[in-house]
């Protein structure tokens, strides 16, 4: 519904019963320098964050890293899968999307 709502006039125009601030097409952007100490970036939609905190997601990632054997691609896939499953188990009713971008530091953690 997010992408549809950008152009959904009934959802936006007050005179048609909409709210102009319900969904905005202007993103929140935060710029930062990626450092050697960074492990990953996790991108998730509100369907995830309605049920899980940042800490929940990070804890899930590290639990999955510790118990999953294989290369970084397999581990990243398992991390995403576990966050999705945890969100569903917590009864999310929204669409859910998760993307994890792994950095060298996370790969190093796999080899320990």
C-alpha cells in the first residue's frame, strides 16, 4: 500500500477524506561513514518494526550468525529469514520486508 498511496488521491486530499501526512514520498535519510567496526546494515519496513525493536533484530542476527554454518550469503539469508519468522510469530499484520547488507567485519565473525 505504501507505493500505491504515493499516488492515491483519496488517501492524501483532506477534502476527499484523506490525510496529506499519512504517507509521504520524502524519505528520511541519514548519512554516515562505514567503518571497519561496522558489521552490517539492516533495512526493514514498519511491518517488522511494529513488532520488533532494533535490539530484537540485532540479537536475532547475532544468534543466527553463531549457529549457522556456511558462507556469508547463506548466513545473511538465514538472518533475514529469522527476522521475518520472528515478526510473523509476533503476529505482524502488515507487509514485511528485510534487507541485510553485510560488511567485512561480519564475515570475520563467521570465521571465528
